[in-house]
């Protein structure tokens, strides 16, 4: 199910996502699959740039939103599909969008690949997680 991802900023938004350059004009939208849109919105884009005065440049803000009607329609279709046993739960790394079948697999990946990028409190919490094998 495709949905529209709207740019709510007054500046154009550009980002590479899964090898595709996504460019959305101010007030415009980009159509993509619902799951892809959720991952795209949840993915940390490039860090906001700072201006000479120390404030963040509003051109770098990720002010995006899925069209409400499209999202409702997509959720209704997905809820109908989830009633069957064929749907598997997927855990997605928010840093690189890699998918895992288990939470443990995701946590091991984060520990191995993204530990240096994490803030100290989050890193300590992950390393103290006794559920990791």
C-alpha cells in the first residue's frame, strides 16, 4: 500500500534512503510503500547543520508526515493481514535500517555496529542488558 509522505517545511528536503535519492519540495509529497515510509520517517537523517550564530539551520530539519487518510487506509489493510499467522514480526535498526527477526539479533547488531554512535546512557543500558547471549 503506497502512502504520501508530505514535506511540512518551507524548504525542500533531500535524503538518500536505501540507495534512492528522495527529494521533496516544500508542501510537496513523495509516494512510497507504507512500511518504507515508516522506516524513512524513523531513520535519523543527516544531523541538522548549524549556522554561524550557533542555531540550527531550518533547511536541514526533517519535517515530514504521512498523509493521514493514506495511513489510516494502510493500517486498516495491514490489520486485516495481521489476523493471519503468516505475518512475521520484524525489528529494524534505526541507524542503518537493517532488519532482524529477533530483538536479540537487533541488540547484538547495535552493540557490534553502532556502539560508538550511541550516547553514554543508552550505551551503558545496552551493555548491561542481561538478555543478550
